[in-house]
C-alpha cells in the first residue's frame, strides 16, 4: 500500500511529535450544562394538606326602609370594580325594583379567607366584609359559622374574623421576606362562587408599590372576583400573602394579580386582635422621588432617598427640625431607596416612640431625632400673589424676576426665607416656573432675599444644570433648569 504525499507528511509529523512525547489529543467537547429547571411540580399533596383551611365567605346587608336591592346590571358593574363582588347567577327578565321591608336582607358578595389558627381566627380582605351586617363562613366540610368581625384595616386591605369553634384546620404562616421571583405559588379561593378553586403560577415581582402601606406581591396566578381574601401559598404549604387585587380592564383575570405580603398581614392582624383597629406612626411630611439630575447637583453619589416636598405645620417633623427640601436618606438606620419605603417604615413605628431620620441638607448629612405621633391633616398656608415687575427690572440669567417677602407673608407661610417669582421667562419658563412660585433654595444654598438670589444666579456656571427648590401651593419640589443648548 503506497502513501500519498499528504499522508507521508502527516506520518512524518506524527512520528516527530511522538519523538517529543506529545501524543495527539482529541478535541474535548464542551460540557453540557445541566438544566436549572426539570419537569413541573405536582400540587396534589400540597392541596390535600392546605385546602381544608381555606374558607368561603358570604356577606349580607340589611336594607333600610326606602332602599332597594341592586339590579343585575349594578351587580355586574360592581363585579368589574371589586374583587369581592357577587356574580349574578344567570340572566332574567328585568323586573322593576320593589322597596323592601325593614327586615329585608340582600347578599352583598362572596369572597375567600383562611384559618390562621385552630381556634377560629380567619384572615381575609377588608373590602370583602366592608359594610356587611352579617358574615357567614363555610368550611370545605360544609360546616357554616356566623363570623364576628374583630376589625378591618382599609389601608392594608386586611380584616380579622373570629369563629366560635375549636380544633379547626389552619395554615402555616410563612415569611414573605424570603420569597423569590420565579418560585411556584398557588391560590385557593371561590372565584365566581366556585368554592375551593385552585390556580397555580409563579411570583412575577416583589414589592410592587400600589399604595403607601402596600408593597404587594405580583404573580401570574389566575385570580378572579371571589378570590379576594384567599391565601397565596408556596410549595412548602406556607401562606405568603392574601390575594387582594388584579390588574384588569374587564373585571376578569388578565395575567397580573397582587397579594398583600403575609408579614404585613400579621402585623395588622396582631393589632386588630388586641384593639380592633390599627394605629400607625406619622412623621408629618409629604415626599416625592429624587431624580438623578437633582441628586447630582445636590452632591449625592446617586439618586437615593426621597425629597421632602411639604412639612405639616405643628407635626413632629416640623417641631423637630425637618425642612422642606431635605432629602431623607435613612429612617432608623434603614436605607430609603423608593418613596414607598418611608411611609411603611414610619407606619410600622410605635406611636410615641423616637426615630432617627438621616437627611441630606445643603451638601451635608445630618441626623434628626423625631417623635412619632398620629396627626390630623392641617390646613395649608395661603400663598401671596405675584407682583408685576417694574419697567426697570430685568430678568436674571435664569429668566426670573423675583421679589422679597415681607415679614407678615413669611409668618403666614411659615418660612424663614425665600423669594417670590413675579415673572418667568426663557430657561425658567421652559423648566415650568411661573409667577407666584416661591424659591427657597438654589443648588445647596438657602435663598434669603432677592439681592442674594440674583447674586447667586450671576455666579452660576452657564454650562451646568441648576436646581431650584420651588414651593407651589401646598407642594415643594426641586426643579432642574438646564443650561442653554
């Protein structure tokens, strides 16, 4: 057998390599990564364990003389707007409403709930039992109880009921602080009056801000009217939330549902159990998100914390030295990343206790100790009207005509310094400033009077952004003025 020239060359190279001890190596195939997810979960054992502790809730309302039961169309409208509303059981020929007698009762709605303990404590949504004269709770074994509403809290949408019974099935309370986006969860409830319906999905997001005291859990578990108040349960059989809301245009499931985290639920339930109501701490400020541009000009390393846009007169923040324009960075040592963080931290602080608020003020960090109390809303101070600029007045480099406030105006507005905008042109007008606004601060410097303000403006770098702290009506916020392009 003869070798071709190519074969001879390959053989020579092979022999030479072997002579130097370098045997030929096969090219190793890239390792195949093991799949992170295999198969789908089997919920059957889980449902057998937790299902008996989920209850059906029906409410009735006693009509007063002259009132009437809602029509079918009205019930359908309620169904679109509220989770706990009852769905009519079929179409019928409309009948004119008849005025009821004093004893007439109508069913208001159907919702869900679950037993948190064997001695008959039931958790549900506040909107499920709101306005009800009678609440009936039905277990999966068809036992029915008349429930006592111990209390409800509209802010968190949590209500606590009590059944006169013992040795009932109950659910294990989980830790909503440990949930992970993507983990499997199930919901059990009574959508459209279909008792003990189970749906499954995953956690889509954590801490969705839809209200001051509701950092909601978002999931894609199918939730419909009647699911309200039912539990959101993880794969360990623990309750991690109460199903409360859906994002929908039609009133039905649209792929996004929300649950109140169980940690918040239990804090509320503890107070409802003791006193029948929830008392929250109050700092006495209104806040807004801090933008990256404002943070940069004020000297912060990044957009963190929240800006104080209003301080309630006579409130704890006012008495203890928090000012409009302060950037609140921490509350009792906990970082404030979003505007929803602060109300929840303050709300969870005991009334009468002291808290340390860390603020950023005029380029420096400062700790302020504040007494936490519950306050009533105060009337906002009135604001003086702008003056018409005189013929000899020229706008400054920002396009602003400003004037001083007299002592009576400052006292009425409860401010120590600032200037009044009489006219706004050019850059200032483009940024949204208008006559009647009050300017309290330029960048990190407090504005004392018109002369000082115009001098500060004259020293600005024309190529850099300027930030004004502006009060308008009851709200104060930072306004960025961009340089000429």
